[in-house]
C-alpha cells in the first residue's frame, strides 16, 4: 500500500513545515536495515539505550527523505528537501498509523496471544490454510509494541486473511495492540509464568491478554483449562468463547482420543456431528495442543478445509531459529527456512549483511521459488531482484521453475538457476563454494536441508547451541538497570566464556555496546580481523604483545610502572600520541594493579609525556557477590573513589571510572559511576542469584545417543570397573567425553543429563570421547537428543556437582565442539 507523506502527516497529527511530495511504502526503525530509501518513512524511536534521532543525517545521505521525530534535528538546514513530521510520541505515532492502515481492510484477522505457542500456532495455521487464503502474518515473533505495527503494515489489497501475534510484558500494553491488530477471531494458547513479575497476579495477566479480543467475534480456547475459562467469564467474553475439550463430549470440538505412536499421533475428534481422524507428525504434548487450536480455528473459519486429512499428516515442525553454522572451505552458512516470503527475506538479508561486515567473504544466496505470495511472478521476482541488489548480494543460486523463468530480472555478477534441488545437488556448483557467506532461504517443499547437509562442515554430533537473542536480552536487561549515560564494557574473553567471541561480539556491536574486554591481545586481534570495530580493552596485556596492541587499536590495562614505561617508549618509537590506556588500581584483590598511594607518581609521569592518554581507571571487587564481604566491598569503593579523584585531578582532564562487575551491578547499582563491566551475567548466569529468573541462558550443550546397550545385572560399565549394575539396564553411549569438556569427575552417577524430559545419571568413568548414561527408566532410543546443560538442566547445577563455578564449566568446552548460533 502507498500513502502520500501529506496523508501520513494527517493520520498521525504531526506538525511540520512545507512538505515535499513523497510516497511511502515502508516503515523503518533501525538505520542498519535500510533497503528502499526513496519510499521509506523512518521513525526516530527513543529507548533507554539509544535514540533514533542520532541517525537522521546518516539516513538522509543514504536517500531517506521522510522522518517522524520528536524535534527537528540541528542538521535540518543541511537536509533541505527532508520531511520532518514532528510528534510528541514517535512510537504512538507509528502505532496510530498502523491502526489506521488496519481499518482499511475488511478481511478475517486472527489474533493470537498467550504465554507460549503463539508463533507455532501462527505458522501451523499458515501451513494448513495457505491454499485457501492469501495470508499476511507476523514475521518471526513480531508481537510487541513495535513488532505488531510493523506486521500489520504489511497488509494490502491482495490479502484475504491476516494472522498476527500479540505479546505483552507489562499491564496496559494490550489495549494498544488491540487497536492495531483489531482481530475478528481470537486464540488464547495458555497462561504461563513468563513476565509474571510485572503483574499483580496471574488473573491480572490473563485478563490483560484477553483484552485483545474486546471486538472479536469469537475466541478459541482450551475449555479444559479452568483458569482460562474463569478468566473469560471475568472478561465478559464467555458468550464469544468457542472451546475445545477432551472431557466434554458436548463441546463444539471434542477430542475423543489422542493416541501417540513412535513418531506420529492420531487425533480422533468429534465435530459437526461427525467423527474425524487426523494423523499428525508430532508426539510432544505442546505440539499436539497447538494443532488442536488450529483445528478449532478451522472449524469456525472454514469447516470444509478440515476434510483434507493430508495437510495434517504433512505438517512440518516450525523452525523457530535462524542458525549460523560453519561451512566447508571457509564458508559460513545462515540457515533460514522459517518464513519463505519477501518480508522474511528482507530480514534474513539484513542479518547476512551484518554478519559480513569487515570479513572477506562473498555474499551468496541459495533461494527457492517463493510460493503463495499473492503477486504475479514477474512482479514478485523483480522485487526480489531489487532487494538482493540493494543488499549487495554477489552470487545467487535460484531453484524453482519461476526463478528460472525470470532469471533475467537478476542483475547480479554470478547467477545460476535450476529447476529442482536435486538438479542443483548433482551439479558441479555444489562443490564450488569457497569463503562465502551463504544464506539458505527455501520453501519447505524444496527440502533445503539436503543442501545444508552437504555444505555444513562435518564435525562430531556434540554441539554448543548459542542463543544470540538471549545475549541481547541479558545485555538490554542490565542496560535497563543503569543510568542512560552509564557506559558498559562486555567481557568476551576466554572465547566469549566458551560461547564464541566473534558472534557474541558482533551481536553486541550491532546493539551498540560501548566497549568489549578481552584477556590478551591475541583475542582482540582475532576480533578485529573479523570486523569488530568498537573499542576493545585488553585486561592482561603482555610485553610481547605491543605490536598487536598498536596494530589493531587495542586499549591496554596498565597496572605497573614497568608496563607504563614500556608502553610510553613503544608509542614514542612509533610516533603515536594520546593512545588510550586504562589505569588499574589494586584495592584489595592483590592481583594486578597500582597501589592508591602511587597516584602522585603516576600523574607526574603521565604529565611529562604525550604518547599515552588515560581513557579510564578501574579496580576489581573481591567479594561483591556475598553479603558477608559487604564491609570490605564498601572499603574498596572508598579506596577506589579517592584514588580515581586524585588521578583525575592530577591529570587535569576527565576520565571514566568503573569498578562494578556482574555481581556488583546486581547488588551495588548506586556505585555504577561512569561505566560497568558485565561478565558472567551477560551469558545468563546470575552472579548472585538475585536476577536468575530475569536472565536467559545463552549456551546449551547437546549431543545424541549413538547406541543403546542392554547390560545384565552384576556387570560393570566403563574403564576401571568403577560401576556395577544392580539391575538389568539400558545403557546409552553418547559422543562426549573429557576432551570435549565433560569433566571426568561427573562419572559414576555424579553427573546427570536430560533425555526426553527425563534426568538420567552417568554410569562408569567418563572416557576421553564418550560417556555412558543409564536410560533404563525412559523410552530413549538411538539418535535421540541429549542435553548436557541447557533449559531444564542449568549449567550452574553441573558446576555445583563438580564443586566449582559456572565460569569453569563454560570455558572448558573444547574448540572441537561445534558452535551453532541462532536467533528467533
């Protein structure tokens, strides 16, 4: 849909000077995601950690001419043909525009809310209904105050059904989403504990979610959930409610039986006075309930669609994650087959572009035909071609009849097209990938997992999964606890606490972290070579690393006069002036650092030279995680504050001060000074347990069952015959050992793993490459996934069993364990 800038100004009630003509088709909130500047309207949103007004001139230089702002920028005179729509609340203006846009369409719109399963239900509905409707839906999990308006903005005259998610974390948020989405049909999945801390009660949270359906014609729900049923009564929505039930045979949709088989489940349903049997390719309870929600929705929306039993048997799992994997021949793979439409393509290309920055990798896309787009193929692939051009894609491999037919639309240096995935796999091109950043974007029917398998670097089946969204969540959570002007240093030393320094650093750089910190210069060098440009502090610089420090603009901690003199000499030899350093004081750790009484001598030496300039001063807390050391911690604060004040006074210029580590941020926020250092808590492990429920674990260590042995009672298992079985047992062998980071002390029942939701103890000694697990009391089978630590089995528990700390467990994961990075 297109709007004139004059129309938009009226809709959002903006004040403005004379407006230059302009047509708007796209809304933008992140300057890094710009694709089509000529038809883009940028909303300069303000958050606790950033302000979109900072990027107005940069966007103007890139061709954007229309902006929604709180105030005109100082550079307005340098932007003569720009349109500035001035509003009091930029986010509210974007929401108002989306709400106006939504009211232009008289089509069924499904609104989905609940604590879990919203995205899964949305995507399953898309699979089940896309043959009957031209569907517009939320990309990924765009369900927030910002995501919902961006989702609804996608609606145009081609669409015949909308499916949108709505997620809230605070009271009074749903009213805004209701006006934007305006669902005619509602689904509430369930009510769990997510964001419970922000509501007075579970009832308050449920009623808030149900307010999404104020103007809906019907609400689909699980009638066996007494809490939701009661809440519907309290919300005066029971007259609109259509419930499905496993208990009540009079329900509109009665689930007569659920029979789980090895890899499928049979649902026997009664509806419309008939019995229907569906076989679905899921056996977990959550997926079964999600499918039942879909059946109930289809019963209301289009009952005839339920006659097609095949679409249920062909349902595919919803891949919630965009994964980054190591590929063959120096390639990196971005696997994204979650959404196959032009909107999700735009998002995936932005992610690819961010991952390329500063790296000598060719940008390649392997893409299939985009199905059920609602556009004429000629129009669709012109848009796709233009998008790829603007995102600087250098090589395209197109697979599908339509892509091959419209190949001429793609003006890309390297291009090749195939009718089928099989044709591409058997072509010489499958072996031609070399140092490329490859985005795999395929519709499900093209089975791109076959391509992924061929391009992925082969390593053993033990992997460390790293959730980049969790990194962002934890980073933003601690940002929210600080003053806006307080800077943050994020620790990415020791290979990013085992998670992989580059991907964590890249994610932090994208979210405008102020500083990174590494232990030694080599770690900083590796990040610079991968394209990391933000300041990097080296906490333990060695005298042999000076060349690396200066070559890669790494900022050293300085802890002694000997190191200070050597750095002054080396900087002078290179003709460098005002090189940033960080002065460390020892206030009680008694590790590295100047003594507070050294301040006069430090100032005297620094004042007599011009090679170095102090960027910050800091100290390390000894026991900030424990209340028993609080008196000592307060003494450290006083010693450091006095030394820092004397240093700044003696130098005659301002410097940053920082002393808080993760535990310090959690317990002594009033001492945040100018900067804080976020370490273990960035990776989802609360340093004090105060914030453990608010943090998200970043790393999960997983493997698979190689074999299951049936071992009689009385036999021993493993080296040294340390464990003898007391009963006939099923023993699973998994490919992880002490060479991978599975500590040998976890053997003989000390450690546990998670298989299919069951905790299973280790048996016998841990071997170098393998270990054995007792799965007698489970239905585990060969090939099943095994969680060593992750959701349901926190790394802190493993550390406790070992009598150590999570730091040691995380940093002990071997480099031979493949890291897989993903985001929702």
